[in-house]
């Protein structure tokens, strides 16, 4: 590093940004706008803004317009508020052009933060684009006549390329648009998941491979056409810079473009090109422009992967000492996996296990797919039918990739759900990994005997194994009960000592794809790869929609999460959806058990006791005949009541005693949690799960008043996000995700 001062400067800049973030200065996270501006926006959500059109995008429900250099128009003042994403009506027929200045009225809304551990962080994602607010229900009031002719040219060119790919590539159009344009909106979610599980999702992003194929290919071609270094470099740089702008300037594209500029610049000037220095320069430039990139998954993964290729891969090659091409490719893939492992686990909670091997077969052929796509686009401007012929080799390769992804997804250990490590675990991991590899190299190079070479390789293997063990270590000596914030619905995850996991319900009537966006990300974040029991209290949609989605994902091999048992209420005449759940579970190889009053599920020193439904219940009233369960561990008692009302609560009184924790029934409905019930169980802590705005009026003022009058501490998922209760069987403590309250 002494010979690379730019690399030292890059590390120093990252440390400074981290210190500023820890000090609470909103450089990376938080809203950098002045407090008075934020307070004004919160008190005046109806607003008029003025900004320059950056790009437009069609979404499922609206036309989305990205504005830059936005001003909030307040009386006679123009308050700068960075960038804004505006949502117009879907059928809005506005002829908007890039660079055009428009005035829009609507409702300003802060970009929402995640409300559950593991959930996608929209706030961080949009902060990297300088966006802190959305404008909903936008209506354009004025628009200027002037616009950026060149910007509009790039926009129209991008649109035309997308159309050519759509017409020629068919089902593969979404993949080609992602690979060539960085456009992910047309990419099928199922395809993305398959590539992600196979560890091949990186080929669907603009990366150094694209730049090297296009840029270095053009540079070499111009050289062969007798252009000198200067002209060849100038022309190839011009093309690559425009390509970067055309693809939307993603982090990986900007990093690759910057490194390409430095590489070609070095050739033109007759200077040597240093890979790691170029990487550091790229990182410094990006971070100085947008400090929020430091916590961006795309930034960390892009730079982490290239760091692995530049530092870890050469070290592993020296340790192994093989000259075979396939060995070097395998070691490079392994190096990238090792370097990005903490980032992948921290961001997504899981990594592909088979990716290292699959990439060995895939990476050498990706350039063929790219070249086919580029040729298709070039020919497509002249003849669509001829352009389709250019794609034939690429389509064959993409078909093979899909087969590989499907085969990989069917393997039970396709991915490792390791959970999100703590920061200290990541630091220890990197110290051990880089330190251990350097020690192994030192022993190999200093030792003249074969035993030293064997010892050095053994040390390297041991260091990698210990590092991964530390990264995946989880201490599970407490019971945790997490009530997820999934809108108007219920989703509870109980983690038991010894690594057992029980889920109670999982559904929402206010959120779509609740399993993909809330439940699965949480389970992965916690390192839960096996759900021992999935308990369904009753079959209302707001309790089972996520479970149905999970089972569908399992049927399609789109998740490696294992569910051992599905527990249903023992009803004699249930509705059709009950039997559908049963059949779907059996197709996934999940055992189905029916529960009724008096049954117990034991785990170690604790148990789950079923208090309802009664034996012989028909299931005609799904709410009153749903499962009521009591969790017992040491002196701790937790009561889970599903959607029962006062009628069933009173029936259960003889079976109840004092409890520490109550999951309030029916989302806080006025017809549940009656006074006699509270007098009997006397809970210390109660949790209500519901959405902030719902048509049912949950939680009702009567119920919240009763809980308050009885001195019961009550927490709401709609206010605090996910709520987790911890107990060792004697005492309890509570933590909320959004407001970071603990008690």
C-alpha cells in the first residue's frame, strides 16, 4: 500500500465518511435538507414543485417522472430540495422531453424507510440518487418549451434499442434490456430469482465485462484500422462515455467507465496502468459526488468483486501455483465470493453456494451473449428480421443458462441462508481473511521445503473456514417473538432455543407479495433456513396470503427455505381454501398436522399449548374457531389469540392465567380483548398488528382505551415497525425496529 497512496486515500475517505455517519451528520444516511424545510414539507404535504425532467418510466399504476434540480415553490420563495420522483396518472398523455422544466402539483411524501429487519431499504436506494421525497397524484401545471436535444436523443435512442430487443428477443427481451441498457423493469421476477439463486445475477447488470467487450473491442478494432493510440483512445472513450450515459449511469457502469478511461489514458500517454489505483480513483470520485454510495449494495458489491479480483485472486493463484486456465478462473470466482460474502449476507442474508462452479461454465460465454445483443441492436436499425438472426447464438446460450438455473434451484443446498452478520463480525472476517492469506503467502515464499508449501495451503484453508464460521455465528440462547409489520395482517416469527423456529400466520390484506418483500427477507436476515412449524390460526386472507406465496415459491424452487410442518386448526367442515393449503403443502413435501384443544408441542424446556379450537369444531366461523396458543418457557407465558372475539375469550377464561405477553386479537378490533379477558390474564406487554390506514378502523379506540386503563404497555406495528420480545424464561425485554425503542 506504500506504493499506492491513492488506495490509502480511498480507505481514509471511507473511514471519514463512516465517522461522520456515526456522529449523526446526515452525509450518508438521513435527510440532508435543512430542518425547517423538512418541517415545512411535513406540515404542508400539498405542494407545488419545479424541476428539470431527467427521465420518464412507465410503472404498473402510473407514469413516473424523475426530476432533478427541484425547487419547492412556497409563496414567493424557491426552496431547493434536490431531486424528486413524481407519479402522474397512468393515462397521463404528457409529451415530456429530457431537460424540459416543468411545474407539478401534488402530495409530497417522504421516501419510506424499511419497517422490518432485512426489508429492502428504499430510503438508502433513493438517497444515492439524491431523492428524499416522492410527489404522488402529480398534475402538471406548466411546462417549458426548451429541452436538452442531446439528452432527448439519448432517451429516444434508449427507447428505440429497447423496442428492437422487444421485437427480436421475445421472452429474452427483459434479460437483454438488463444486460445492454441496465433496464430492469422488463425483467421477469422469476427469472431474476433463478439467476440470483444460481449466483449468476451479476451478468444481468452493466459491469466491467460490458465495457471491456465494447470499449476494448472498439479500441483494438480502431488500432487494426491503422488509427494511432491517440485517435483510437479518443474515439473509444467517447463511445464508452456516451454508453455510460445511455445506460443510466449505474454504479457498476460508472466504475467500469472510470477504470476504462484510466486504462486507455495510460496507453495514450505511454504510462503503466495499475489496476488497484484505478479502482481507488473510481471509488474516490463516486464517493465525493455521492457519499451515500458507501452503504449502497451496488457500490459495495461492484467494488468488492473487483477488489477480490485485484488482491485475493492473485494471492490464491500464487498459493495454488497452477497454470491451468480453468483453475485460475475457479480461483478468481472463489476470490470474488470470499470478498463479497459479508456484503451479500448483510444485505440479503443468503449467498449462492453453487455460483462458484456455475460461473466457471457461464463467464467464458457471457461475452458471446453481449456481442449477439450488440450486433442485434446495430442491425435492428436497418432490418428487424436480420437482427433476430444475430440473436440465435445468444438465445441458445440464455436457454442453457436457464436450464442451469432451474437445475441449481432444485438442489436443496443451492444457497446458504447465513443471516446478516454484525459489523464486528465483518471486520473480524476481513482481518482474518486478508491477514491469514498474507501469512500463508509468507510461509510459502520463505519456506524452501515442500512441507512449508503444504502448511501454507493448510493455513489458507483453515483461515477461510474460521472466517466463514465467525461470519455465520449466531447465539440462540433466548426466545425471541417478532411481530412483523406487514400492514393489515399478522406475521409472527418465534425463534426458540436450540435453533427451532415457529411461524404463526403470515398474510396481509393491504400489501402485495408480503412473503417476497417482508417475510422471506426477515427470515434470511435472521439466518433462518428451516421453519419447523408454520402455524395457521385461521384461513382469512390477512393471515395466509404470505404463506400461500411461500408455498408457491417452494413449488417453483425459487427459495431454499425449508418448511417442515404446516399446522392447521382441526376443523370438520372447512372452506375450500383450507384444502387448497393442505394440498399445496403436500406437493412441497411438507407434513400437515391438524391441531385442537389440549394438544402440546414440546421443545426443550418449553412448550406450545393449544387452547382452541375445541375438538369437533366445524370451521364455519373461522375467527371464533381459530387456533389460540400459549407459549410457555420457564416462568414466561405468551398468548397468541388470532382473530377471536369476546365470545371465545370468555370460553377460555377457565384455562387461562397471568401472561407476560399478549398478541392482541383481531388487530385491536372493538369486539376483541374484553375487560373480563384482561382481568384474567393481566399481560405486561401487548402488541397490535395492523396498518396505519385501514377500512376496518383497527385498532379501535375502545380496545386501546381498555388496554391503557389496565396499565398494559401496548406497542403497534403501524407506529414502530417490527416488534421483537426477548425472554430467558424469567425476564422480558422488547425492541422496536423503526424507532429503536427498548424496554
